[in-house]
C-alpha cells in the first residue's frame, strides 16, 4: 500500500492505477477506500487513460489523523498527493469532497482541471439551512462518545433525511461503516463552513478558481442540490454545467466515467 507524508507528518494512504495524466479522486463524508466500491469502480474505469489516485482522507481507512484538525491540513494532504504524482493533477471531488477540492484549488494548489459532483451547498430557502449550532452539537456528541448519535445528527441535518428514515437506517451495514469514521463528520462540517447556510456562494471563488471546471449534477437529484451546482457553474469564470440524466447524488460510475474522461482529456 503506497503512502505519502503530508506537511504535518500525517501518513496518507492511497491506491494508484493506470498510466497517463494524473487524476486525484477526493471522497465525500465517510467515504474511504475500504467502504467505497463506487469510487473504486470509477478508478478502474478511468485508469484506462489516466494515472488515477484514490486516497483515504485523513482520519479514515489507512490514513493517519494528526491533530488538531484544520481544513488547511487536508489541503496539504492533497498537495502532497499531487506532488507525488508529478506536481500537477486533474482533481475530481464528490459531495463535500468537491468542496475540499474547490477550496484547495482556490488556495493555489496546482490543479489543471477540476470536476465537481454535487457539492452540497444550500444557497437559498429551497431546503432548510444547516442549524447555526450544527457543528458545535456534532462536536459535543463526538466528545461524549455518542458516535451513532453523531451519524444521526449528520444524516438528519446535513443530508436532510426525515427522522423516521434515519431511524430505519440504524443497525445497517452502511450505518456501522459511517459510525466507524464518525469523528471525520466534524472535518466535513469544517470543510463546508457556512456554505450550507442558505446564503449565496462566496464571490471570492470567481477570482481564485480560474482553472477549467466541470460542475455536475444528477437529473434526479433534488432541486436545491441542482440549483447549487448551477449557481457554482455560473460563478466560476471557466466553468460549465453538466447534468447526468437519471442520476442522483450517488452517480453510477459507468455513467460518470465517460463524462470525466472527456473533460480531463480536453
């Protein structure tokens, strides 16, 4: 298993497949290599044309977790991976991983092309905004060792699932996997910042994210999610918007891969 050392000494584990221009995949909340078969399949599909890096974000899977957490440290992790594969890379981010990829690009990382799938921004009143004390409450639950309740808090308020649906999910295999990395939900909360508050996206991104960008949503995703992707594409100067018909927040890799391949090969 290859690893790379981040700026603060944290070991970041990754898989690397294929040959060609480098593409780094950035997972969303709770995702990592052991429990993320869809991104593993996406890696295989893209590796026919690219050198694909699928890594465990810090605190997950085989990666380390040096404290205290800071978004800047996650950006450093991505910088170390890009350096490892030659100094520049295309980057694909999913959900909150898309926001991390976006913030890393805004910070000046050598990203050549940026593809983002449904960053979960809430930019208006089309769905309830995150409670102002969401991250504080999440941190309290984690500090008390209430990992299952922390996952439920995330599913209810960040994902937006009805409480009765969240209750039915408890005890499932998916729930157990999320509970194992529940501490990293606070990391994703920090990555999202105030972008789930119902306010417009930061105007500063229009000048700090100038690389070619593809903002993607699923045609069957809820209106609030699709509106956010469209707003991001309108904001960034070199972005275009693409909708994948029939897809939701968990896009089929066989549908997504050709779109990414075309964009990264341009």
